[in-house]
């Protein structure tokens, strides 16, 4: 069974940092592009970042460019999102997702990040 | 403000059919395929349609997708109460170098 399990969310002060993890199982993690997508509670989905199978191709939404870093460890079947210089507007549920625009689209249950003093 | 435009709400009664639309431009829907996701309350998005009109295994054939030019549609026939959810369209956006989403359509089954 395919599973994506996010962790690492929580409450952080503005300007602080947080590292999200997404543990994958039930499929060959190293064969898939992966994404992070966020959703403010009650609002729509917003793409954050993507990474190719070996980590050599990465792109970010303008809103997080220079502050967030996506990475992966294929040996551990884990996706990461390092979030620095966090702002109140980064408050959201963060989902990791496999190949959003293909037949292999699959999302984890999400982890809530709250940026507040 | 979302890159792809969806009506914020739609509704229907059990057994009826409903269509949800998604509007974009040449840099997204006009040149790339569209996916549709269903998000039930409190859950993660689930893939309903990919490549404009293809259904993953396990998705009922009551759900169908189509695309014309820079617009796409999701049709749901034989509405059921469990179809009450938020529906999102998604497509690659050239300027984003990533996927863009619609703002979502909240479907209410009356």
C-alpha cells in the first residue's frame, strides 16, 4: 500500500526554522518526482516546490524561493522541506505529493505549520 | 489568487449531474494536460482524473473529464452524498516551472 507520512510541523516564531519530513513506503520512492504543496486551512492548494528522482532538478514557487529548500534521501525513502525565515503567511498544512500531474498522483495526510509569536 | 479559475461553489441533488469548470490560458491548460483532485473534508486530495480525461483505477465512471482550448471540465453524474467535497483542477504552468491549481469548487449535495 502506498503511504506518504509527513512529520515535523508545529508552532514556530516568525523568523524561525522548521524541517518537514515525508516518509514514503509501498512504492519505489527513487523512481518518482516529488512535490510539496501547502494549503491554508479553508483555502486552496498552492504548489511550493518539486524535486526530480535524483535531486538534480529542483524548482520553487516565488513565494518561498531563497527561504525553503527541498531535498530527498532515496536510501531512506524520505522527502524533506527545510523552511527558514518563516513568516506568518507560511502558516498552512503542508502536503508531500507524488507526481501531481500524472496517473501516479498521491498525497500524504499533511502536517500543520503555524508561524506565530 | 489562483492561476486557474474555478467557480467557488456548485450544487446538485442526489442522482443529478453537475459540471465543474476550470479556466486557464495558453501557458497552462492550453498546452498541458489537466488533472482533477477531490478533497473530502479533513482529508488529503485524491486523484480523480489525469491527462484531461483518464480515470485511475478505482475511480467510478460517474466522474469524467474533458478539455477544450484553455478550459477543462469535470462532470459528475448520478450525484451521491459522498461526493460532497472540494474539487481542484491542476495543470503545468510554464511561468511557474511547476503545477498550478484552481482555487477549488465546493460541491454541495442538497
